[in-house]
């Protein structure tokens, strides 16, 4: 979905329009009925290691899967 607003409305409702852009909506500002600006969020740079400690694995995450589960994933007629 996109929102198209004229310059005057953009000046009076800038905070609302920025919130829409941050939520992923396309916001286009027009002057004399012609599009002149599109509001887009600035992508934040990813900082390596910033997610450290946020993902937790169970103690048995590397436990072998049950044979009946593996059979559903192997192609039929396949032999190792």
C-alpha cells in the first residue's frame, strides 16, 4: 500500500508519515500534483555479534533424529 500526500499535508503530518514509512508503507510527497520525494527508512548497519546471547539451543539440539522422521525426507529408492 502507498500513501500519496501533497507538500502542505506532509509538513503538518510529518511524524505520522514517518511512522508509516518505518512500518513499511510507501509514502510519496507531491508538489503541484507531481511526485517529488519518497520517504524510506534508513537501514541500520548490522553490528556483528549484536545478537549474541539471544538464541538458545536445547541440550539435545544435536540428538539424532528418529528413523521414521528421516524416512520422510529421503528420496524413494535412494541407497547410501
